[in-house]
């Protein structure tokens, strides 16, 4: 449609749609490779499944997540309670379903925060170089010197337990990962001719960063972020298990495990379901992340 | 080699400064005043001011950091709010138990992870490869605390073949020497106690190793695939060497280099995992102590723990770097 307008005769206007089409087809090719990978398909389907469960939780769950029934405590699985009941007589199945909302939110929000801040820091550091680069990356080095969950424990322990602080802590400790990936890509990309060309025609720095560098640095970040959601869900569950995450009666899977593990001898089902749910959700993001990795970097997938 | 070690060690100094400053700033820069957290939401202004003065929180930040650092380098991390004993005196006796558990986990991770990676890489896309990588994928996806609980349920509660918790049975007596109990049993010739200690070590080690095992298996496979595509491997096949000799002698020997680095990085996840694993197995190490301190909101202990864990992590990675340079001379001159 652009070709019918007179402006399109100028070289820059012709070049742009062509570049965009190429960009789109790169991603389309990657999508096709992703879809051909059985593991990736399973991972993607599971993520969709969990997302639907999370959205429709109040409609699917037979009972409320905080509906106590002290006469029916620690009952084994039955037709009425598929996953049994917990130490307060709450339906474990319903609580696991509501838990999908929490873990999904925690994983996505924490990674979005880490990815956003990390990418901005990394691209800015890599593109500018010099002192800013040194300063930002030394801070990232220090953050990486902490084992990540330990640092998250510190942040949550001092800010006070709770779901919001868990998300904040998991997000902060993951910033260096994205900053490093973004910086490495930026360093490689900024020497390319199209970046030099964009600068030469007088594009402002933010335009160079947004239009030339970010789209080309995106694929390693997307892979890292997908795998990062898996890690964030695990870390948040660990904090929940340590009593630092969501507080009762919130049906967070890690917190559910820490409540029920004291009753392992008499009611193992109360611990079985939430843990299996964490494992399955983490597995789905790991499968999808591995699939994306292979799809976006065809050199690797063709070999193995 | 000596100069390389010195250079690496010197590079640690700013990192350690940064780590201590970060641990320190954690208290001060984040919203939420430790005195308020300590006293609860409904504390009066006077009591908050009193606690702030007691902990020196009313002095300028650089002064506070200076005092904190001066005490920390001498091993003084303050007193536990719970026991009122010096924090360091609480940590040190618990350290050997964690060392024992971590060594057990690293052993399991290496002994299982490397062969899984090698076998997977030797026949890419075979059934064995799919099984091995499936195992690895499961390993990175399982929450360690849940794996521990399920292992306890199956092997201790249901099958009664392994103990549920602790380092030693109640009926086993042992003269403490290194406080690494399996080693103490061997050193004092008390084989019954050593056996008992090892039986107690099995489930916690498997639990703690799961994540690292998976990472090591995946890394070994990737490094092996890389090595097996090199020209010297084709040469080895061409001169008629047997498949196994090539895979082990030419492939694995070269693939182990990157694996060494990964093992070092795993120490971070092992330390974190130790908090969860020790909690589940009532293991009397620093991890369980951290958990108890978190429950009690024992801030001096939590902060000292974070700092100690990070310093151990940084030092182990220094050792790994040096080991790497020893194994691969190219690094030293880079």
C-alpha cells in the first residue's frame, strides 16, 4: 500500500517496509521451528492450560480457597475432594487451582520487572560504554556475587514477608542476568553497519536504541525471560515455603507445602498436589524456553 | 601461576567490599525501617527512637557502614536476638554439617550427572539421550523442598529403608573430631557410626543435588557434543580407535573443562538449597539455622548468614577459576 504513495520512491521509505517484512519473517520462521518441536508444543500447551485455569479459577474451583471445615480435616482424596483436604479442612484441589493465579502472576510480573530494568541498564551500558558501562556492570557483578535466593531472602526478610515483597525481591535479584545478556548483544550489534548508518543519518540515540538495537537484541532476551519465569516461580515458591512469601490464607503453592509438611505422615496428599503443580508449571516454562532457544538460534538446534 | 592467583584474589577485594556494602544497604535504603520491623507496626515513636539509638541507626550512614565493616572483618557480627550469643559462635559449630551435606550433594551430582551427559551426547537423539535429558529437565523443574518431602514419604514413611531426619540415629554415639560425622566415624574406627551417618546422608544429598545434577548433565552433554565435533575426534576415529576410547579419551577430557566452571557456579544453588533441604531433614547445619532465624526474625543472624554465604560463594568461584587456569594454561596468559 505504501508503494502507491509518491513518497515511497525515496530510498529510505522503500527500505523500511522491506526491513520490516524481513524482521517479521525471521520471527515467523522461528515460530515455525518452535511449532515443529514436540517438547516446545507441550510446554506452550501447558502454559496456555495454566493461564486458563488461573483466569477461570473461581468458576472451576468447587470450593473457595479459604473455606474451612474443621470436621473434615486431613481427609484423603475422594469424589468430593479430588486432592483431599488440608489441616483446616479446606479443599486442596480448589486451593491448587487458585494457586495457579498467584504463581503465574508472580512469575510473569517478577520477570517483566527484571527484564525491563535489566534490558534498559544493559543496553544503555553497552551502547554508551565508558564510565557508565563500568559503573553499571560493577554493580551487577556485586549482585551476582550473592546466591540469588539468599539475596531475595535478605530483601524480603528486611522488608517484611508478603507476596508483593516476594515479587520485588525475585525481580531485583534477576536484573543482572538480563543486564548482562542485553549488554552482550548490544556490544555485538552496535558495530553493525545498519547502526552506524542510522547514526550517520542523524538519528537520535533513543531512536537508534529503540529501532535498531532493541529489536535485534530481543531474541536472546526473550529466551532468557521464558526460562526466567520458570526460575522466578521456583524462587518465589521457595520463599513461600520459608514463610517469607504469601501469608495465610493465600493459596500460594510454596506456602501450602510449608503448612502441610508437618502432616506428611498422616496426610501426604496435602503436600503432593501443590508441589506437583509447581513442578508442572516450572516444567512448562522450561520446555517452552528451550524450544524458543532452539527456534531462535537454528545453528544449535540443527546440530543436536 | 602464582601471579595469576594473586591477580584473581586482588580482583575479589572490590567485589567483597561491594557485597558487604550491599548487605549493609539492604537494611538502610529499602523502604521499611528495621526498628519498625523489629518492634512491629504499632510501636510508639519513643520506642522506635530508643531502638534506633540502641542499634546505632541514628548515626550517619557512612559511619554506620564503617563500624559494621570494622566489626565484620574481625568476625564480630553482633549478637543473636534469640540466644544473645555472638552470631559467629552460633554459625561456626554448625558449619561442618553443611559441608558434609554439600559434599554429599556434589558427589551425587558429579557421579550421576557426568555419565548421563556423556551417554546422552554419545548417541544424540537416541532413547538414552531423551531419557537423560528428560531427567535433567525434571531436575531443573522440581522444587527441592517438595522432592525432599516425597523422598521422605516413599523411602522412610512407606518403605522404612532410610531414616527420616538428622545426621545420626539416637542410639549411635560418636566422638566428635571434625564434626563431619561420616568422616569422624571412619577416623575413630567406629564403622557402625560411619555407616549410620552415610545412611542419614543419602536422601538429603539426593534432594540437594537434584538441580545441580541436572545442570551438570546438560552442560556435560553440550560440551561433549562440542568436543565430539572437533577435528581431533575425526582423526582419532580415522586412525581406528574404538568408539569408547574416543568418547572418553578425546571427548570427555576436553569437555570437562567447561563443566568445572559450572560446578563452581552450582555452589550458589547448593547453599540456597541447603536452607530448604536442611529444614526438611532436620539437618543441624547453617541452612536450618538460617531458616530458624528467618522464622524468629533474628536480623543480625540473617544478615551475617547472607554475608557468609556470599563470601563462601565468591571464594569457591575463585578456587574454581584457579583450577580452571591450572587445567587450561591458555587462560593464564589471556
